[in-house]
C-alpha cells in the first residue's frame, strides 16, 4: 500500500508517518520509484503499537523507542521486557522523597510482600513505587497502613494471572511480545477507568459521600 493508504487505514497523518520513519520508530517502506514506497501490514501493526503507547500510555517518543528496541530483542526475557515497560510508564522520581519515611515504608512494604508469599526482586520497579506511594500517603497525614493495599494485591494477582494467560508459553515471537506490551498498557488504562466508574457509582448512591466529595473538590 502507498503511504496515503497507510494513513487512511490508521488515521495517522502522512506527515506524522514520515516523522516516525525519520525518528526510526517505523521502518521505511520498500522503495518503488522516486519518492515512492510500498508499506505492508507490518507497518499497520507498528503504527497501532506506537499510537497505543503514545496516546493511551502517554509515553514520550524516546520511551517508545526504548520499548520497541526491547520488544525486538528476543533474547530479553519477558519479565525484563515488562520491567522496561514499567520504568517507562512509571519513571522514578527521587526528588519526591522523604528518606526517613521511605525507610519506614520500605520495611512495611517488604513485610507486606512476604505476607503475600510473592517472589519479588529487590530492584523491581513496582516495589520501589509502592514504597514511595505509602511514604507519601503517610507524610500527607493519611491514616493508611500497608494493609490497606491487601484488596489491591488480591485483585492484582488475579488480573495478572488472567493477563499472562494470554501470552504463549512457548516460542514467544516479536509479535507476541509487542502484543504483551500494548495489552499491559491498555489494561492499566482499563483498570484505572473501571476504578473511576466504581467510585462514581458508589458516590451516586451515597448523598453524604457525594456532598463530601463536592466540598473537597471546591
């Protein structure tokens, strides 16, 4: 297909497609003449992946390029690929830290992980982010201990098991790895959307909570 057809199929402007090619996010088409090239379904899939990561995942292009490189490196284990994605979605922010609070939260989170029976590496980004979340909540005066996250952990384990069940157990190719990454991004967005809807549902049936929420927003 010509670049104009690729644009119509994906809804991505021609100028943006050319920009992605220049930025090495999208492979160039096969030259067919002066200033002309043919594109294929691989380009369609790649554009869909880029748009999902930039629009739904809100990732910048440097993070997308890093993720695409990780997807193409089939020697990289799937667990490490997910870690690259996690670092892109939730980069560390050391400036937003309270060393004493972080140390206390770290002990609490490590005890929490142990109580769940989870095997989590010390340098896993999710562990670090939960430590900073707990520390920040406590610094803001929220009456929230680490046990508050138990229902989140229970639901997360079920959801993660369901999600990983979609990944082939053998011969995970590049297209499967790309699907796993974009699925992780979209399901994170879906989980956040469902949580927001659940909150709206509960507030709509509880006038006192609705009034409290309106007061807080005002």
